[in-house]
């Protein structure tokens, strides 16, 4: 999960050298802090939504509360993991060019593969002990292994591998007899003004929505991909598209070129997707029609989450670049430990849930209490965890 680390790559815009005056992308650091907090909150809410999809679950105290929490999850799911892939894609070209193909892939395997293996075979079974109701331990263990929230690492490893393969193929073609060996310079500059045009943004939304609609004919919402433990396969087109978009944004300096005006356009696009396409999706297809299978309502839902994700990301990047492009000691600590929080937060959220299980209060105050305890605890524990021998090399 490269974008969640406080990496040197973020200091070097073109990924090749550290030019005079290069500065850290503080607004990206701060954005990844916010996204990491959203991940923790998302899984806190899952545990009390009544969906039964977390290691510790409680039924909501009313149907209205359960519906409200589910709506929050739908809106959050529509964009926040895509944002992680966008930021990861943004830093991938610089990391690849600075390290070279072999070191790049080795680094990805260490920093993504080791946490994935530990979570898959150790942490996930431990967190799943609440579901054990007897029977052979070996069989129960085989049912309990899984990637949990670390499915992101699986996807990112695949995307990083594909990126390295494409770069290697391009290099091979340049080495063929008669090939043009001139190297195109990076198009990044701190003063870049080549922000994506509005028609380009709308065109990308339309293509993404169409690709998502087609994918959900065979991989509808809620379809769980076995073995790799992938919970959101219906969003694969968004994840892949945003990762690729991130690599393009790096080359063209889009993060520095997004203006407040374009951010306002993005906010309007996101709001329009919610107001127009979300009601059409949920109202026309019944309870499950929006989930996929080629229905008209699933097309409307694909238009909703594509427009919402793209628009909200434009708005958020513009906002953070303008208002949150700096850090003090606290934010530096939070940014430096965000990846550790992502890897370990499931254990903290689950532990807090069990610790407060006997507290008989309505769902909303309980969700708020768990969040207030779990979010600071995740970041507070991240520091000592990273100080354990050998852990800092990975996390």
C-alpha cells in the first residue's frame, strides 16, 4: 500500500532525482490521513449496521438507524478505496524510476506481501475466533484464513506487477533495431496548468460507468471472490481505472494543477450523481436491482458511484491542496503511521467492540463511542508497533 507510507517518493515529483526546491506533497499526506481515518470509521460502522460483515457485530437498535448506517457505507464505499488506488498510482512511476524494476518489485513484495501473509494466516484467524462454535480446529482454521482489509494489498500487488510488466515491455520495444530511443521527459512541473478539462472528466466518468456496468453483469455488488477474500469485486474497474489515472496524473502534474474552480465542478458533479442517479438506481430496481445483472437500475448505480467518486476526489484534492498543504508534528506522526494503522486497525476496532459489548445504549451513541476510542487508539498503538524489531522495515 505504497501511498500510505511516509515515503521519500513523495519528496521527489519526477521520481528520478531531488531537484532544488522540491518539497513534500503535504496535502497528499494529509489526505491519506483522512482516508485512513475513514477506513477505520467504515469498519466501525459495518460492525453495527446489521450487515453481519465484520469480526464483531451487533444488531442496530432500530431499522431506521440500520438504514442510515448502510447509506453511509454505500456513499463511503463509492469512492474512498478508489481514492487510495489513485494516490498509489500517482507515486508508482517515481518509485519505479528511482529504484528500477527489480528493486521496485522486491520492495512491493516486502512491504505489501509480508503484512498480507501475516494477516491472512495469523491475524484473520485470531479475529475470527468469535465465529468458532466447535468442530475440528484444522477445518475451522481453513475457514478462518483470509485477507480481511488487506485485500487492498492483493489488488495493489497485481496493479504494481502489471505496471512493471508494461514498463518492461516498453523498454524492450525501445531496444528493438530502428526504434526511437529518445526518452520523453517527465511533464511534471510545480507550475503546471494543464488541469484535466471538464469534458475529459465527464468522458472518464462515462467510460468508467460503462465498464462498471458491464463488470457487474457477472460480478454484482455483494459478490465475494473466494480464496483471495475480495469483498468488493464489483468495484474492480474503478480501482484499476483510478490506479491508471494516478500514473497519468503524476506525468501531467494534475495534483498541482487542479484549481478551486475545478474542485467546485467536482463537488457539483458528486452532488448531481447523488441527487439524480442514486434515487433512480434505488427506486427503479427494487431491493436488489441496482446491484448488477445488466438491469437499468444497475446502470444508474454505476453512473452514480462513478460520478460521485470522480467528482468528490476532484473536490477533496482541490480542498486539501488549498487548505491543508502543511504539517506540524502531529500530522507528521499521523502520516508516518497511516499504513501501520491500515494493517492493524481491524484488531483494534474488534477489541474495542468486544470491550464495549456489555454497554446497553442505542446504536448511534455506541458507534460514536467506539469511533472516539478506536481511531486515537489505532494511531497511538502504531508508534510502538513500528518500533518492534524488524517491523519498521515492513511498516
